[in-house]
C-alpha cells in the first residue's frame, strides 16, 4: 500500500489509541460512512481508515491505560537531523 506524499511541516497521519477498538470502529464508520479496515492478526488489532482507497488514519488498541483515549497527529519532515537541530 502506497502512502500519499505530504509536504514537510504538514500533518501526515493521525492515529487513535482506544481501549474499545470495536466501538471506535463502529462509531467512526457510522459518523463518516467510512471504510475502516481491520488489519491481519499480526497487526495486533491495528485498523486503517480509508478515504477513496487511500489510508488516512490508524486506530489501535490503547497502549497506555493511564491516560484517556486520544488521537495523535504526526507531522511530515524532510530531514530528521535538521528538524532535531531546530527543536533544540
């Protein structure tokens, strides 16, 4: 599966960690009329939300149960070393 290219500095992926993955899949499929595809067993419960055949988000079991379920946003970068230098 090929991921779309993203301009550096823009959001490139979002992921949900939730203790109720089947409920989240049902909720978001209902809300967006979407296509959330559960992965194979080796994906450990991870599922991908698709839009027009392109993966746009991931949903998975919540790893840290000491925080509420949450979405994480990932930002595209072109150069890891340069980005780390800017962050410092």
